[in-house]
């Protein structure tokens, strides 16, 4: 095989890999096993998450797959029994707390974004996908601070973003969030 053929084959493999990576199967692999569910209903929700991820821009998809753990809560009895997930060591942070007259305390915490979805059986697939997209938008826009929760400007910003991705807005009115 000469160099030209080799180059062509590498490019072809790269292309095939990217095609797989952006397929539903590849995306499902990327987000890992879904936490909080193992029923056929949660499998369907997992598929809906992958479908939404497939429809959003590539850079956002890459960011979300690399940084977010999805949790399906509210399935069946709404109880999550034991969550296990792999955590990147780089996400484990330490903070030294000094107190007068006492020993320092080292506080360890995990810096990890979660998207927790609470679906009910009555919700349509379309509606669930809008919710998934909306929550992805909040995470991507870094609305992770508690002060952002339910703020009108943040809700509008998330909906503006999902609209630019081709989804309907999650809210018809933002009056509820006015404060
Ligand atoms: Zn929101």
C-alpha cells in the first residue's frame, strides 16, 4: 500500500468513526448507561436524550457528552436506588477551610454537572424532547448557579437557544418567572 492509499484509508476510517459517533448508537455509548432507570420506559427516554443530542450543534453535543451525567428520576416510583458512576479524577476538588484556633479542614467535593429529568408517563415524546433540549441549553449556558434557577432572563435565554436549534420553546409565557 503506498502512502496515498494509506492516507485515503485513514481518512475513510475517520469519516466512518465520526458517522458512528454522531449516530444514535454512538451518542448512547457516549452518554454511558443511564442512571436511575432500567425499565423499558427509561430505555425509551434514553433514546429521546440521544435523539435530542443528535439534533443539536456538534460542539454543544461534544460538550454535553463530555461533561454531563444524565439522571432519569421519577420513573416508576420516583426513587433512585443507589447511583454509581465513574468520575474523572480531575473533577474531584479540594478546598482548605481554616478556622481560628482549630485544625484546617480539607473539604473534598465533585465538580460535575448533572441533568436530572423527571418525566411522567403522560408526557409525550415531543414534550420530553423539548424539556431535554431546554435543560441542555441551561447547562451549556452555564446556568448552574442557584441564582439562575427560575429567573425569567435565564428561561428566555434557554428557550432562545433551543429555538435556534429548531425546537419549539418550552414556555409560552414567562410571567410565572417574573420577580
Ligand atoms: Zn428552565
